[in-house]
C-alpha cells in the first residue's frame, strides 16, 4: 500500500512521516483504494486517504463495462472532489461528514485526505437496521436536505443519484416491455420537475453511514453522486437498503412521519423560509415516485436483485396508478 502523493499528505496534515496501516476497501470496479494512514509528528493520529486511479479498462462486477459507465464513474469522482473542496464544510454536527484536509489532482488521478471517522468515535458499520436504529439516519437525511434546500448544485451532479434515467439508458433498454418501462420518462420528469429541490446524497445506503457505539450519532461518506433533486430519492433508497420487505411495509409510515418532523425542525435550525406545508405535500406525493424510479433502475440493471420484492412492486404500482 503506497500513496501516490505522500508529500501532499504530509503538507496538508503537518505530519513528519506517514505509514499505511490498513486497506479500508478497494473502489468499485478497480478505480482506486481507500487507505488508513498512521501519522507522526502532528496532532492527528490517523487519516483516511481516498486514492482514485482510474483503470484503462474497468472490470464491472455486473458486466456493465461501457464507455458511458466509465465516463459516469470518472465524473463521479470529480464531483466527490468538488463536494469536499467546496461544499462539505457547510455541514454541521446534525449532518456530519468527514472533514477534508485536502484534495489533489494529478492528471486522471485524485487524492482526497479525510478525517478518520473511526477516530471520531464513529466506528460502527451496519448492513441492516432495526426500526429503532433508523432514527439517526433519518434525522441526518432531514438535516442534510434542509441545510442545502434550494441551493444550486454547482460543480456537483445537476441531477443527484447514480440511477437516474439520463445516465442509465443502457439499463432502460434491457428492461422488459411493460407499464414501468413505458412510464420511466414520466417518473423521471416528475422528480426532476419538483418545485422544492435540495442537494441529495445520491447513494444514501446504510453502508455509507458510520455509527457511534451507542447508535445515537451518525456520519455519512461516499459523495460521488451528490447533486440536485427531491429528498425523497434519498429516503426511499435508504429504506430499501437496510430493511427487508416486511419491515419496510411495517415502518414506512413511521419513517415518513419521523423524517418530516425532523425536516421541519431542521429548516428552522438553518433559518430557511420555505413553506414547510407545501414542501411536505409535494415530497410526500413524490415518495412512491422516487421508489418506483429506483425500482425501474433495478429491473434493468439486475432483475434478480433481492430489493425487487412484493413491497417494492406494490409501491411502484401505486406510483404508476397515480401518474
């Protein structure tokens, strides 16, 4: 494990020396690595270094090795770098993200030096959540959406999320003909035409949240697909990432109620003057649309995916009836 630009790491952290101590993970399709570094001679003990080194030919685990896929990934890392350079410092403890110590670009390669969330007492990672464990993540999403309400996504994705229709024509083409495929453009347009928009995380699955030991505090990572949009895209995607279909059905109403109660408080916290009543009415109506939109993506990308279940199908059919 070596860093492509160790002088930059030492400069930005003030360390006299740095050693790689752990490969945290490899990036999707071989686009780089995330490495934990031990620092010496400075106040910081460890940092996380995200090294993006795009391959000449990607190896997609699902076989989607197209130039469009490659270009989407390249832009996603440009967006993530821009997020940490220009946006992340606007987040507070209510929508915590790792502090960025520096971003360096060298040709196609990018190095992002980030706060080690394990060292910030956010060391737990989870794949599934109980209904009680949902609340910190729902609160994080509500505060994140409130913090960036009605802001233009400069240097980010104009449309946040990795599955939206504009970037996924190949998956649409592979879908079986039917009502959902026919409605794909309409679902996409309804989301994009929302009156109330914010920044959405764009990949708000539970695996991208880091939890404190007591489960009361969370932070989010992986901002490759942050951009403009309706907050319901994050909410629907998050729920599907950590709840089985029975639990989804049982807690859907609770999740919506808790999220919107937190969103009301968060808008006040950030002194936003938008009409909460109008916002809530619009976004509640778009929740099934957002769910159906992701369901549409899965039906083209991987029709056998476990997230394609009876609950997801039911919500999607509801959205289609209401178009």
